[in-house]
């Protein structure tokens, strides 16, 4: 069996948008995503709001179907698994632990629901498993009988993580798991995910608009822009030597924190473009400080394998040509 748990090839998702009387337009939320995730690895998926991160998560969770392309989990097309099988493949942890937990259920009922639905075990054995998991995710034991309203945001997110883990899914998808939490709690949840990843050898997709959030957890990072992956590679390499000017801008935004701003201020010229009307050529060219004339005409192909990027003038090559010109 291959070690690639997840393979996505050419995954595209289009939405028809516009009112009942207006002419329908096509919004391309994902434009040909290629991704591979190996067992036990964490993939960090980063990019500004609107670039398609949650759409990708929804496709993996089976909430949305791709309009084109293929998704394989353990070598089998995702849509060939039935609903119950799917629940054992991929489990989510969402951004907002306030709206994602049923307020009328106790913590025990919430965490054990995935097992209860499938009729796995007895009430007593499920209770035992919930208590073990509560300990594993750092939730005080007495809170197992509490309701979500009695918990803090961080405790709720621990419940969401325990619920996601109870069925031992092949992949855990965390979509902005800390962005709704206080700054002081964010690092606790990230540390918890880090420990679980090591102890349970989890395969994880960690989605964030903030590169700093994925830095310590991700083995590999994929940077998304307007529905495409523009750069991908081992986490340390992406952080130390970004090749794509967009990755570089995201990194600089992390280094210069702007208090009060939840989204990174990229310090780039133009605003994030509309996916209804993506720029010609390289979609990043209107905001790119290094853009040349051909960037607006020719869409760059993906170059490289393990370390790949989609750019005509990547920073590594620009630097190399400057050094050779100087010598
Ligand atoms: N159900 C939908 N119908 C129409 N457009 C959508 C729908 N879901 C998402 N989009 C659009 O797709 C793009 C990507 O959205 P999303 O995946 O939520 O981005 P992200 O999670 O990176 O912020 C956005 O322009 C968004 O408005
Ligand atoms: Mg999102």
C-alpha cells in the first residue's frame, strides 16, 4: 500500500453565482489543485481569506463535490466510499467552537456521537473512551458531564478535537482551528495538536490564513492564491527561502504584526482580486512587486517537484541572476 493517504489531482470547484434575474457568472473557487499528503505528515495550507481553503476542506469532507478532478483516499476515489465509511476517513475541527458544538448535548454525548451513530461499543465502553480522550486532550474530567455553555473557547476546541479523534480517522482537517480563540489560548491548542500529532502519528491538514500558525506544526506547506497552489515544499524551506513573491509577502506580514488586524496586511499594492474575474496571466501579477510585462499575459506553469512553485521570476532565480550580474 502506498504511503500517500491523500492524493488530489486537478481538483476544481466552480460556483454559478448571480441572482435569479442577473446573468449567472462562474466563480472558480478552486482551479486545478494537485496535492499529496503522506501518512503521519501534517500539511499546512495557507493563503488569504477567499483563496479557497475552506472549499478544499468541504470537498474532502464530502460536503461539496468537485466540478472536475479526482480525490483519492488510500488509493480509492473519495466518492466511492459510503457516508459511514467517509466519517472514518476524514474528520474536521472547525474554526468556531461556539457554533460547532450542539448546545443541548453534554460533552460526553458530543464526543461519543460518532461512535454512538455507528453503534460501536456500549454506553459504558463509550463513556470510558470519552474519559480517556478527555485526558488525552487536556480536558478536566468533571467537564465530561458539562454542557458547551459551561466551557471556555479553548475547552470547547478540545472537545471538538476529541470528537474528531474518537473514530480514529485517517486524516484530521483543522480549518482555522485557533482564529476564533484568544491569543493566549491559541498557542495551547497548537501545542496540543503538536503533541497529538506525535503521540498518535496523526495525518493532518492544518488550514490557516497565517503562516506563523502552521510553522511549527506543518511538515510541508502549500501556499494558495486565488484557487491555485502557487508554492509548496518542506516547511523549513518555505520559511527560510520562499521562492514565490506571494509567499514572501505572507511571511513579511507575519514578521510585522499589526495590532488589531485579524488578517495579515500584506503591504501589497492592489487588493485581493475577485475569483469571478481573475487577472490574466499570473493571477498575482497586479500585486507583485517583481512583475514583468509577460506576467500579465502568460500563466506560469508549476516548476519543480518536491519544492514547486508557479512563477516566471521566482525569488531564488532573481537573486541568482543579481549575484552573477554583480560578479
Ligand atoms: N457556496 C458558495 N457559493 C458561491 N461562492 C462560494 C461558495 N463557497 C465559497 N464561495 C466563494 O469561493 C471563494 C473561496 O471561498 P473559501 O473556500 O471560503 O475561501 P477561504 O476559506 O480561503 O477564505 C470565495 O470567493 C467565496 O466567496
Ligand atoms: Mg475559510
